[in-house]
């Protein structure tokens, strides 16, 4: 069935919900992906969404719950009783997804849901995962995995794998541990099948394995999996005991979230917000950087006010203020964006601080020469003051070189200080370069016209 979210479909569904036509609702939802059902629920009122959701079977309901945006999911779960959340939804989830859902609840509701989970081992796994930071490998991992003991034979391992596989959707690797649960390596199903049933696992294990510790950041996990083309990575504690695994679908979510967060920072938005959030939350996320822009505008006005004499005496000087400010801001954002992108990718060949500055200086010099030459040619043929022609050209040259170095330095320094370098892009760089560009332009222009 090809799903198309349109007003007619939504109105028909609303009518069925109003008449509590359960069978007709399920028939209409048949064949829809959990993501599509989550999108559909976003178009309904809270009561309508609740009624529709409660018609879904446990497994489908748990899949849909994971796809609902966090803020919406938090509000949605508030209207459901803890025993319903625990027994109809959490039971069908992998431990990592279940921990995400339970983690969104208020503390008292969280405890109530955990107590209502009938499978105490699952409840324990979820409670363990909740102890880790949300943005760490421990908070990202799932407890469900396939593991065998290095002292087992292939025959014993295959029997154990068949039991463990009942709770796992996808089997990427078989992890090998010793009697103390220390990770010893990985094993492919192919090697298990092709070897004698009496072969010892310790003789077949591949001991070269990439793993992450529980406190590793989710960015480190994503970078490792991207670098080594992994579809799953084991998570170990600080002494090497196997604790869980992280799969590629979780990492894709991390990459998307990081990209959204960096894009919001570049755009001057703080906090993790979505279009469906409340008006105050959206406004609050935009105010800090807009305030910086306002302060920057005031400082820029003060710079121009302090040079009121020059603006009055030098004919045409004001015409090039927007040009100087725009070029300074644009060049700075370009330089910082490239550096931030390189840092975010975790590239191993990232240049040293000094080498990167020298490279950006070369780029800045070439760029500055090209554009200062162009503006010089324009003013030479169309302007009526050689002093102004030289002042604008030299100012533009210096401003572009400075903006290139400034845009490169700030994110590198922030990265060294363990601060997200994405903060250096967007409004911050633009505002700073606008102000400094105006100061340089005014100073150089006054030198050419002998204005003190």
C-alpha cells in the first residue's frame, strides 16, 4: 500500500476514531510503516492519537513509540498509565529503545514503569542503561547481543546462539568472551558453520576487534564505525568486560542529530528544538544569538559614531561599509565552516594548528588579492577619488585575510578547550568580523585622508 498523508485520509481516520471503529482503523493502517503511523499521529489531537495508538498490537505500538519525536513522545506518555506502558509497549522493545522511552519519563513515572515490567531481567537491563549518560556509548548501546564462551565447542555455541537469537532482530557478529565476560574477539557465523562441530571457539576467534568503552562519546562511536565500515561495535567497561553493542541504525540517528544540532548552532539557534515545539521553546532557543547580533549591531553603530568626522568629510566612504562588513562575515563563516566540518568528521589527517593557519593564510591572501583587485578596478574606472580607491582596496585585502585567520583560529581553539566548535560559526563569526572589519576600514581610510 502506498501511503499518502493528505487531508482526506486524515479526515476519514478522524471520523473512524470518533465512532470508535477499531477494526476499520486497523484496516486503514494496515501496511503502514511505524514512521508513517507516527507522522499520522502528529496530525491528530492528543485524545485521537491516544485512541488510535491503543488499537495497535504490542510490537507495532512499540515500534511506533520509538519513531515519535522526543518532545511529542514525552507529552504523549504522560496520558498513559505506567502498567500500560510497561506491559504493552516496553516488553516488545530492545533494551536501548526501551531505555530511551523510559528515560523521557518523570522520575516517579520512570520508577513505576520499571516496577510494572514483568521480565525482571529486562527491567534490570533498562535500569543499567539509564545509569549511563544519554550521549555516551553506554547510553547508546543495547544489551541484546550474541556471545559465546571461548572454551565452548562449535556444537555448543550453535545451540546457544539459537537460544539467544530469539530476542534479536539482526545478528551482525558473534562476540567471544572468557569465563569472566572479558571480550576476546569476534566470530562470523560462516566460520562456525564451516568448521568441525568439535572445534574449540578459542581456535577460531578473530582477536583483532574494534570496541568502545562505555563512557566514549557518541561522536567517537560514529567516527569509529564510519572509519572502519562497521555495522555494529561492542561496548566494554574500563577493564574490558563486554556490556553491550551499538548497531548502525543507532549511529545513523546520532549522525542525523549531530548534523541538526550543528546546523541549528550555525543558524544561531541554541538547544535541541524542532518545528513542532511550543512557541516559547522555539523563541527561547533563538534569543541568545539574536541578542549577540543586537549587541554586535550596537557596537558597529558605535564604531561608525566614533568616526563621524571621517564619514562627513570623505565623500563615498559610507557606500562601501556594507561591502566590507559582508565580505568579512562571509569569508569568516566559510573558513570556520570548513574547519568545523573537518573536526566533526574526525579526520585523522587533520593538520596541526600551525599548519592549518599557514594553509588558511595562503587561501586568504589569494582570495584577498582577487577581490581587492576587482574592487580596485571598479573604483579606478567609476570612482572619482584615488585615495578612496586605495583605502577600500587595501581595507578589503586586510579584512579578508584577517577574517580567514579568525574564522580558522576560533573553532580550533574551542576544539582544544573541549567546546563544540560549531559555536564559532554563524552569528558569532559574522558579528565579530563585521565589527573588526569596520574598525580596520575606518582606520585605513582616515590614514589616506589624513584625518585624526
